[in-house]
């Protein structure tokens, strides 16, 4: 308006009065209304932005106290021509809305206060949790520091212990090398001692044989001295005892060789006269058992004679038993093996398990009996002595003592007959024997024994074999026949192996 007026004034001369037409005034009023509406639009926009910055419920009081009454007065002034009823209803509605707004704002304020209190408590808890977290982090750092320190200390200890272990291992290796050297020296020393003992034993045996060869006859030698032990006592040193381990190994090897070679040789000799393999194997087994029994008896008698002879001359720190065993070990050649062979054959002739076949004489296996007697006699000098296991036909098969022969019934629990005895050391099995198992073995063995007894005692059997009376032998040979067979056997057999 001012601009229009100034513009109109500038156009008119100074002396003329300013007079606007109706159209000009209307146009000016419209412009003013338009400008006012624009300003009001901008103000309402500012009001809206300001209200949005406060949230949903901020500025409610200001709007109620200032803006709404102003709007009410404006609308009331503009509508003076309307009736009073509309004004009263509008006032009631505005008051009702005002009351609702106040209640809503009061409830919202209470919710906001409650949320503020919860937020404050949550912040307090968060602060406490943060403090706990900080303390936990500090504790963790302390624990890490302590663990690192302990780990370093443990690593140092481990390194130190490893060094000690290496030093101890080196010491142990040096000691082991020294022990190995000492063991080698001891082994060499034992070997030398054994060789010395063997050489001394051979020397004493050669000296004893030379002394016996100088004497005119065995009868005169026996008349001059009460026992051959006294003659050999002066030349036998006590240091000639052979090593028990080496002698035991030698005897075990000889016993194994007797099973593998001498037994088969005796078996082949018997098979020339006897066709039944069972009878042949029974004869060899009984010969082995009787040889051990006779050799043990001969060893006892020989030991008694040596003890009686050495008792008056026992001088020194060694006991009489050691001296006696030393002498027997060094003089195994004094064992009268031929007498034992005769005793074994005599026992076999009266054994009921093997019938006495007239077509064969047990003297044909005398070399086998001789070897077993020598082995059994030498085994009695060991400590502890070795012996064979007791075996009976029809007993329960013991897998720890025997192995089954190839022609056995491997499902049978009983022993039909034994082929080779087991070698024992006290209660311990050193070598397994061999046995034949068969079902019904006990009754078969009983029938075999009864049949052999009836055949050997029947007069018909002797009558039928009367034509072969010149060839048959008695079960107990006479001394003349025994001496003749002994001399013939000595002439045919070689030197005795000890």
C-alpha cells in the first residue's frame, strides 16, 4: 500500500490531491489479502515445524492457551450474525475437546515420567554393568599377566627339566655301555671258566684211564683198592665242576636228538620183526621209562658209594655234598651202563603192556637204551635234577605235557598210549612228549593188557611154540649169557659219550 501510494504520489503533481478509485482500492485489498494469506501460510508452516520439533505432545499448553482462544475470538467476531445456539454448541465442543486434550496430556505426562524413571534405572544398571565390565576386564588383564608369568616360569622349568633329562639319559647310556662291557667281560670270564673246567675234566678222565690201563686187570685193581673212587680222588681238583647251564643245555640237546634220531633208528630195527606200529612205539616208550628208572637207581647207589668213600677225607670249606657232586660230574665214565641195560631189558621182559615176542630180542635196541640211560644218569647231577613225567594209558590228555601224534583222534579226550615221555624240572615242563589219543582208549588198553597176560601165561601158547624153544629166551638171562652178551655188545659198541 505504501509503495502504491508513493508510486501514485510520484506520478501526480504536488498540488493535486490523491484520490483512488473503487477498483484500485479493491485491487489493493485483494493484494493485501493475498499477502496476508501468504504470510499466514508461512506462519502456519513455521508453527507446524515448531510443533514437530517438540514431538507429539510438546507445545500443547501454548496452543490451548493462546492459539485456540485467538482462533475462537476471530471466528466469533466474524460470525456475529449467526444465532447464539451455534456459538454455545461450539463452545461446549471446544471445552470438551479441551478437557480430553488435558486428560490425554496428563496421561501422556505420566507415561513420560514413568518412562523417564525406567530410563534412569536402566541407565543406572547400565552404568553398574559397565563398571562390572571394566572390573572384569581389569581382572582378566591381571589373570593374563599372571598366566603369562606362570607360563614363562613353567617354560623355564621345562627347559631346565629337559636339560636334566638329557644329562640323565647321557649318564644312563654311559652306565649301560659300562654295564654291557661288564656283561661281556663276565660272559667271557664264564666261557673261559667253562673251557678250563672242561679241559680239567678231560685231563682228569685221561689220567684216570691211563692209571686204569696201567693196572693188570680190573679184578686185581678192585682187590688193591676198595673202590675206584679212592684211586681217582687225589687227581680230581674241586675246580673242575662244569657249568650247570651248559651241562643242562647239552643234556637237553642229547634228549632231543634221542627223540629225533635214536628213537627212529630203534623203531626201524623193531619194525623188521614186528609189523604193528603200536607195539613198536609202546616198546620204545617203555624202554625210555625203564631206562630213566634204572639210571636213577644206579645214580643213588653210586652217590652213596662216593659219599662213603669221601667222608673220611673231606677237608676244606666245601660241603660233602658239593664234593660228591663234583666228583660224579667229572667221573661219569665210571657209571656201569651195561648193568643198567641188562636191568632195563629184564624189566621190559616182565612188563605186561608189551607181550614178549619170541621172534625178537630187546637186545637189538641196546644202543638206544644205553643212550637214554647215560642221559638220565647225567640229568641227576643237575640242580634241580631232570626227570620224565608219569604217564598212564587211558589218562586225560594234557596239552601242556604232550602233543598228539599224526594218527591220533584229535577229538578224543583220553590217551590211548604214549610215544615219548615229557621232560620235567620239578613241576615245570621242559620238553613236551608225544601221545596217541583215541576214543575208548581206557577200555582198549585194558583189553590189550588182559590179552597180553593171557597170551604169555597160556600153556597152549608154549605148546604151539615148542618148535622154537631153541630160539626163545627166558625173561631173566643167566649170568653166563649176560656176560657173553655184554662182552659181545662192548666189542660192537663204540666209546661212551659223556
